[in-house]
């Protein structure tokens, strides 16, 4: 893969090629100069997609030597079986997936303010490659960052570095997706409005910068209808990668025939589909039953405000980090989280009416009747 990057840059040295390639792009978050447009496989220029640069040696070579670059990406969508797929694939002996899910390295829109997590989020190419340094030479290396599909720039960023990448995405009926995303956003402190109808009604205000949660990490993800623009999202990938490098799954198929869908994925990747793998169901949706308790635990976790900052400092002084994390998680699980309530069916019907044009467009795009599969033939 590095050799291919070298050929793109016009030099035989992989390190120098990577340095030259990334030098031509605006570093993430730097708006002082426009990045050189990336020309996708269709010949159309795509917007600047600057990536963090590898650190150069004095001789011009890059320090990005440790680890490897992945060639397999589970790119989306969240709440659509991507965690279960990641967990199953990492059990296959011919595939290496890192212990940590979602490096999000190519999704520059989310890197400016990332939620705190063990090990952090890679900000440079060197840091990203170290996620895969334990892979054996005979293994296919992959990662799962389900926000790559949502991102308008991630496809071009990946193609610039790994043009032969294989991309897997899973699509879910959009109204149920939005409902699950909302519950997860509340759980992860991205959203503070616990009522889905009210949260969706705030989209216009939030586009104008009003009613944005004070401490949200990713305010741009609170535009709920944007997550249903499947054809537009697939278009970003299709502009960069040929058809044979893309696999589009439907979440319903994954739920109905887990083993059959997994077999299809393994054949697409090019590994032995006969290896028995455990069937898994991961990352279930939960409801936050007490927003006030949820916020209190978050404040203790990250130290918001003088009181919680002092409490966190006191806890750190007497309690190991791993024990603190386990205790906070146990408290959340026992006092804060609960099984989801039944959906608000009248509002779900409103969402489906709103999303029907997107589902019709996706059906035509994929050549599959998702209108009937998802029940949109009964939506006015």
C-alpha cells in the first residue's frame, strides 16, 4: 500500500512519498491555505481533505514506520450492526482488527473535539498506524469507524492513502436509525434533549447555533435528517472506489441471516469463509432514565465545574483509574440506564413520511425494493 502511495507521489521512496502526499493537503483544522483538490476515480475534483502530516526527518523521509495501514474499513452506519460485525471479524485468524473500535482518523470533522476515551484518538498518521502494529504479516488489517459513511470527506481521505481499500457499509431503516442514534447521543452526552420529537424539532435552531447543548462533543451530528441521506453518502464512496471494492449490506438481512451475511462479508474480504465464528449481538440501545444523574456522573468523570473537578481530583488521589472507570460504569448501568421505552408510533410515522423520498431514491440506487422491505409502501 505504501508502494502505491509512492507511485502516486512520483517517487520510489514510500516514506518520502507519504510526506509529499500529505504535504500537499491542508492539516486537519488548518484553514490558512486551501488543500489541493483530490481527483477521485470519476475524474471529478473533491473538496480539500487535509490529513495530519507525518513528521519528517531531516532527509525528507517520514517517521510513519511503525504499524500498518488497514485495507478493510467498516465505514457505517452506526447502530446498524457494525459493532457486532467488528467483533465477529476480529475472531477470524486471517483478519486483524485492533482491540479498540472507531479510530475515526479519516473523519476530520469529528476530530476537533473528541470524547475522552482510553488510549485517545489518533491525530497523526504515525499514531493511527500504531493501532495495527500487532498484526501479523499474513493477516488482512481492518478497522471499524461507522462515521466514515456520514462524513463528506472521509472517502477521499481514505482513497488518497489506501486506494485499494475494501469498504463495507450497513444501512438501516432510517426512522429506527434516528431513534437509536438519539438514544445513543443522550447516553454519550452529545444530546441533552431526551425527547426524540423535541430533539428533531430543534434541527433548524441548531443549524443557526441556538439550543446547542453546552458541552456536546459533536453538534453537527444532531442534524438527525442528514443521517438518512443514504444515496448522497454512498456517492462519496462511489466517487472514490470502484464497485468491486464496495459492499453494501442491509441491516435487516444481517439480523435475519447473521451467518449468511457474515459469509458474504468474508468472501468479499477474501478470507476463508469456512472458519467458524461466534454470532454476536453488540451495542444494544439503552434509555437514560435520569438525565440529572447522567450529567452528574459525566461531570465527575471529566471534571466539569469546581465542585466536580475537586471531587474528581480527590477520587484520583485514592482510587486507581481502572477501578474508577468500572465504578462509574456500574453506577450508570444500575441507576441511569434502562431498556428503551416503546417507540412513539405517531412520531415514527411522521419520520417515515419525511424519509420516504430518501428510501425511494435508495431503492432505485441499489436496485432493491427497500420501500416494501421497510414498510414505506404503506406510508403516505
